[in-house]
């Protein structure tokens, strides 16, 4: 009966006042954006030139995703008047219940985005990576629209633990951020020590062999078999330890305390002398060399095994 009376009022207003504006409220409405407009919650009858401006009048802020917000008829009337609309009538229910259109991102979607981010950091090892969440990833409700998930590795890796910060956007606007954490397992074929190896000991074919190992918690990258030549231990390790770029280092071309042949270039003149290296030196590195006779120390650049040069 009440609905019939409202419809009758609309018909009478339209018939008696051809230029009148009638705003017929709905009992429920759903919005996608951050604002509630008259057009979102009502059917508007108005002259063509006034229809769009009336529909665009903002009534209130939209509710958060998954919640509702009541909009009262008096609020709509006040907003229309504030917007400069004249000669209008608002009909329909006294309260409109407004909800926010949403979509739900599943834990699987969020985990996929985070794990893809971590795999992209080492694509050559991506197939060997296994991730176990340290806590369950919850589903996330976001506003309806064009949804994008941006993932970025967060903080510094600690052992086998990894963290990824997810930023979720809807229609280009950030609507949610969260951090997901995983325990990583990275099983690879890697060289391991065949026995205990001390600092400075050179790696020989008898000092290591290859086996599968979890490299996720290791500092440095596991060495490849072809990289084992001309390396020595930077740190002492026990038998079975994975040999990496962190616990080994290239054998220097010049060894501290060892003899080094120094070539001195003075213009077109070339002189040679022998000295004692005061530090280890790799190719291109400047090291201190002592003249064993005068005890004088000078700087020379390493150019080869047991060789350095000075250009004056």
C-alpha cells in the first residue's frame, strides 16, 4: 500500500510539474567507488539537462568493503539542497542500506604472487624452491574493480626465512598491505667438504664431492663443480659442509709472505727486483711489497702469479 502511494506521488508530480525533479530512493544499494552518489541509491526523474548533475550529487562516503552504511532520506534532501538543486521531491524509504561491492582474494592467489616474487630473485634456481608458510595466509576482501597485487621482498633474508610485502590496489588505489612469511627449502646438487678443512687450505679434487643439500639457509651461493679450481678456504668447515662463495675464496696470485717479482717501468726503462709480499693480492689489486735488502716498503699492482708492477 505504501509503495503504491509513493508511485502515485511520483506520477502526480511528473504530471503536474513537467520540470520537477523526483528522487525515488531504493531500500538497498551497492556502490563500487569511495563515495555514495544520488544515482547510486535512487532513480532520478528530471529534465535531461538536470539529470546527470542530480545523479552526481555526493551523499556520503562509501562504507568499507564487507560493511554497510545507512543513508537517511533527510541526508539526501540536505545534500541536494547544498548542491543547489531546486524544485525536487525525495520519495521512497526513510533509510537506504548501502553496501560496498567487493571481491575476495584467496590465500592461493596471495601466496602465488609472493612466491613468484621470491623465485624471480634467482630464476635459475626457481624450480628447486619449496615454500612453507610460517603462518596461514588469510583471504582478503577488497573493493570491486581492477585489482592488482604488487609483491616485493621485505627485509633481509635470515637463514631459510623469507618475507614478502604485498600491496593490493583496486582501480589504481592502494586498499590493503600485508606481509607474508615463508620457510624456504632449496635443494641443489652442491660440492661438500669430504673432510674437515682449515682456513687457507687449497681445495683439491680429494677434498670435496657433490651431493644434494639444502642451500636455503647458507650464507653465500653454493659453488658449481667447475668453480672449484684455484680456490681455498676462507673459513674452517667440518666434513659435510656445503662449499660456498662465502666460506671459500679464490687463491690469490700473490701470497702474503711469499716472494714476488716486481717489474718497474720508468718511461722506456724496465727494471726488475724481488720483494716480499706484505699481503695477499688478486689481479689488479695494489699491495705492499718489502725490499728484503733495504727493508723499504712500496706499493705494487699484482699482474700475475707471483708478479707485480710499478709504473713511474
